[in-house]
């Protein structure tokens, strides 16, 4: 399927690895020119080289996207993005009793405030040009909380509720805003969570990974490429009538009808 976005410009946050990288790769395959972001300069350079094989322009911004300087650097590299993919690392696995005020504020900044600031910086420009796609990577824990990720779940749920109204207020301008809620995808973050649980329980990481995969109806972890393809579709010309929605991609793990 031709996604109809070849030649468009996208900012993809936290895209040197994992799900962010998968989204950038799918957009590159669709012909979208990219600004990618991360804090590991060497890893970003490797990702840039991979993405450039698709024949698109790939610019790199080495920065923490939660800082004003990092956000400014993104928009300096791409002043008029057609597509914004919001992604950011989440707070580490931690018992809620260990989450103090400083950690609470940091978690909200990373997973709620930062994406809102980035959206505010570009959504009106998209609307003036009559076209825009904003996709926020949240988590299945928004609808099915995971113990130890309470701060991440809460901040991302706040983002989701905040944007429920915003998305509808800009829909007539040709701009869509949607969220993708990933379940268990085979990424560094997933493996880190399994290692955290292994240390806490005394079980092996391999044993825990196998058990967790078997608890998913699909009997496996998702592959990042599957996630990236879904993101690219939501950024396509075919998704212009989809806005204010939350796409759960979890192999059927969350047992609900609606």
C-alpha cells in the first residue's frame, strides 16, 4: 500500500533504538525525510546510517527531548514538520512506595509534559498548512496497569485524557492526534523489566521471559517492525478520519471488548 506520505518531513523522538527506531524505519520506507533523536551519539549515528539506506534524508539531534534546549534543537532541524512521533523513556520499574516527589515530577515531565510541549509547538503550523499527523507512543499499562510502572502508567494516562479533547479541537484543520499503546514488544526496555523482576524474585530472566510470552494469547512478544508499520499507517493519507483514538497492540494480552 502506498501511504501517500513520500517527501513529507517527520520528527521522531527517542528513535535511536526500540519502538522509536521502528517507527522511523517504517516512515523512511514510506519515503518520509526524518529528524531522529536520542542521547547516545554513537547509537544515533548507527541508526542514521541504517535509515539512510531507504534513500531519505536523515538528520540527527543528540539531546534530551525533555529539555527546552533539546526541543528547540528538534524544531531548528525541522521547523515545519508534517509528522510528529512522540516517544520518550519512561521511569524505571520501582515500587510505588519508593517514588518520592522528585521522581513523580520527573515522570510527569518525561511522559506527559514533554509530548504536550512538542505538540503545542507544531500543531498550529500543521493546521495552517492543512495537514498533520501526531502519534504518541504510550503503553498498554494505560488501560491495564503493571505493578512497578505505576508512574509511567499514570503520566501516560494523563497525556491520553488531555489529548482526547485537543485532538477533536484540531480535527477540522486536517491534523490527527492518536496514541499507540504497546504491550510486550521485544525491546531493551522489556528485557530490562524482566531483569528487574528476576532480581526481585530470584528466578532466571529466561524463565520469566518464557512464562510471560506464554501468558500472551499470541504466545510471543511483538516485534518492533510490527509496531512501526502501525505507526506509519496512522501517519498516512489513509488515516485522515482516525483521530483521538488509542490503538492497543499487545497480542491480545489485555482482556477487554472495548
